[in-house]
């Protein structure tokens, strides 16, 4: 039985593919899509289309690697519950154990692509970025994403009717090639500049808008990075920051224990808070997620004073 109404054909097709390789996940996905309204399902349908485009002929590998990711995250969750901390705390260890392991990273990134749909908090943040952040930017805004990953956020920014230009920066040439391939597959690469840049050496005051999504938790000193990003914004510019709370993963270093800690760090970097979204995981409300210290996505919209 389909988990979404029949008109959402791409979403149902992707769900069916996922359940072929991960039938034990039916209960989770049933909760994930329970009580979803038409607007949410329509966004999921569009997102499913992009997942299919990015994956191409490797779509089965994507859903298989999502199962692998789920098992791996469960191991990290058990460690987190037992020890009350993330497994790693130093970037050098994450580099050695995760980022330098090419086969591991390929499976990890594949699984994370599928998680944009299967983990409701990921989907809600992406939709909040499109509907809650981008329309509030000034007309003709120039946009930067640091660490653009699969290009889903960057593609939305480039398509914004009030935007003038968009670019993505990363310190990894290999990561940028993956972003370039994903954007091309989605038909969203035109006019997007991808550059190998270290933000700590970039000139200030270049952009009206910045995205920094799921990067803070990978840093030993996230506050320092936020202060650098504030310098990259023009006066009156806006930033979209997204970081997970209580979210163990093999390369997560900095532990945020409440969504307010993310908001407060953005404020401590000198930004004025405009709005927030605290998105709980699939099958849980925000109150339950707080009580049980479950993973919560904390998205913060903030601006640089004029």
C-alpha cells in the first residue's frame, strides 16, 4: 500500500524502492508521512524528482546506502546514549577516519541524500529555506553557500526570483565536483559559480545572503566560523544557519544540546536573530524530542545590522 496519495508518483516510487531494500523501515516511513498536508507532500514530490535526477542510474545504490547509513547512525546513537558525548571531538580525527576514506564518504553522502526525504526534519528545513528565508532577501541579492554538498539549497537559491547570482564555496575540490554534477543533473547549474575557497582568507562584505547548513557541528570552533561569515555579508545581509542538536554521527564534533544553543551562538557572533525553526525528527513532536534529547534540526535566520 502506498504511503502517499497516488498523485505523488515520484515520491511513492522512491518509497517503494527504499522499502525493497529496507522493508523494516516501513513503520518509520509510515510515521514520517502520517498527517502530511498537500503542501508538504508537493514539496516532497519535487524533492523526490531531484533525488532521482541526482542519482540517475545509481538510484538503487542511494537507497541501499541509506540503509547502511541508518545502521551506522544507530551505532553512533548507542554510543551517544551511553557516553553522553559524540565519539570524536577533533577535526584531525574526522579527517583521518571519515573524510579521507573515499569509499566510506561515497556511501555516507549517498545515504544523506536520501535522508533529505526520509528524515522529516531535513525536509522541513529545506522547505523553510525556500519559503521562509529566500523571499525575505533584498531584490537582486547575491548569494553564497559554504559547503554546498548535494546542491539542494544552492539550486533553490539560484532559482529565487529575487536573486541575482549564487555561488558555492568549499575547501575540497572533490566535494565541489560532486556539487557540480548534482546541480547539472537537476538542471540548476547555469550561472552558479563553484569555487575552492577557505572562508578564513576571503575578503569581507561580498554577499547579501549566505547559507551555512549542517556545517557548524563539524567544526571544533563553530563560533569563529560564524564571525567570519558575518564579515562576508554586506550590511543588512541575511544568513541561514542550520545545525542539528543531539545528533551523533561519525564526523560530528561539536555537540549542541538544545536548539536555543544554536540560536544563541548565532547571536553571539554578532547577528540579529530574525526567525527560527526547530524541527523534530520523524514521528516525534518538539516537546517529546526535547524531553528525550532526540535529534532536532535548528534553523536560524539572522541578519547583519545596517
